[in-house]
């Protein structure tokens, strides 16, 4: 593994529009990490991301624990109401996701980018994954193989190239895009691997959240250096448009108070 600190002086253009014009955001600098705002599209991003190698372990840990935490939170009220609660809990684990994915994607082939160990199966789908941690990717492969899917190990922007055009009915990008140093090529490939009319579920921290404005540098969504983009609905929508998608907001009423943006990226039907 290369020493991550070799990358500190490596800067990048705006990962959404490619502009080199930017304003420093000194309030959000921390240690050697420089936060900037693109002067052309307003995207807030880390100018000197640490590179994939440095992120592997943190990313894997955060992804796994965040998924588990979220699963517990989301599962509770709905499972309490549902007659099928016990059965679903034992067989699937996270009923709300299974229900939502069925509603959004129908069924068929599902690609989970940043899938961790892919321990949850969704009825009606064959799930495939991409995972940057070798250990988790191996576990994911075992879990997905039972249903006929598999996991590709590697960074998203590289691993997604291995999947053929128009293979998927749905793509999950959950707590992923904020970590991805190259979000634009990943999304261009998401558009490519989706069937016409297919959708991707995107969840990212909401830089316009009230909490960010109140807590400023103590806001929960700030993670140095593993979050390398900080989207608002506007900058996320810009990036979607550049990569061939329209955006449907899933939490429109709560959005200003919500620390996360939840949207569907919709690919136009051919
Ligand atoms: Zn830009």
C-alpha cells in the first residue's frame, strides 16, 4: 500500500463539472484537508482526497456499521406493525429495503455499489455487488453466489466496467457517492449498465441540512478525509443531469431538516 500522505499535495478539478475554478472554504479545512467550492457548479468537495488505498479500511468499517445502524432504525416501526414481521425478520432482515427496492425497481438484476458483505437478500432480485475491501468482497461473493449473483472487488469507477450494458433493473448507491473520488465516471457507467427506464437509489449526506448550518464544523456529516464530496440537492441534481439522469426526491418535505438526501436517479426510457 502506498503511503497515503504522498497524496496530500495531489489536487483535483471539480469532480462534477471539471472546472479548476474554486473558492477555498477555510472554516471547513481540517489538518491537511482542504475543502473548496466549485465556482462554476457550487459543488463542495475535498481538493486533495487521500486516494482509494487510504480509504479502504475506514470505508468498509463505516459502511458496515452504518448499514447495521440504519437497518435497526428503519426496521423497528414497520416490523412492529407488520403481520409478517417475524417471518421477514428471520428470512430477510430488513423488510423496508426489500419493500422499497421492489417498489422502485420491480425485480430482476440489482447492483449494490459498496455492498459490504451483502448479507441481505431481496426477494425477486438477483443481487450483484461492488466492494473495495477485499475481505468484505470475498464474504459478499459467498453470500451473493447462493442467489446466482457475484461481487467484483475494487474501486467503484474501475469495478463497474466489468458489468455489461443494460444488465440491471436497479442500482443501489447508498452512503457511497460521498466517498467516491470519481463520481462522474461511476454514474456514467451506472447509466450504461441500467436498462432503459432503470433507476438508481442514491443516499448522500445533505450539506444544506439545518444541522450543518447550526453545528458547522461539528456537523455529523463531515468526515475527514473519507467524505470527498458534500452534495446539496442542487449539486447532486447537476451531477445527475451531466450523467444522463433526472432526479426524483424521496424526502422532499423533510429535506431541509434531514442530514441525508434520498433520491432516485431515473434513466430516460429509450
Ligand atoms: Zn463544478
